[in-house]
C-alpha cells in the first residue's frame, strides 16, 4: 500500500465518526497537517535514534528548523544514546 493510499484510508475511517454538521466544524486540513506532521517528525526521530542532525537530513530540513518543530509540536526527545565502541565490549 502506498503512503497516499494509507492516508486516504485513514482519513475515510476518521471521517466516518462524524455527522455532516460536525464535519464542517473540524477544520480538517489544519487538523490533518498538525497531526501528520507530529507523527512524521516523531517517527523519523525514533528511526534516527533521536539524532537530530540525522533526522533533519532525512526530513530535508535544517537542524535548527527541526529543533523549532520539536518545541512547537511538544515532542519528547529521548536522550541520544552513546554508541558503544569495540573497546567498550
């Protein structure tokens, strides 16, 4: 399944919980972008082991922009784990 198909299916599923009047009040575009952006940034940080430089590269944004997004989106950033070297083993 493509990302587009997954987003489409998730949106249809989400919208099914609302009646027509409630749909008008959702401000869906803003809601989706806020929620999706938070999920993307959080997932990339986790995948990059919370290395913000690496995550910024994956996202295609500057590290300072990522730090600002982390604050804006109130994402809990795990401390960067120290890599073990052969000497440590």
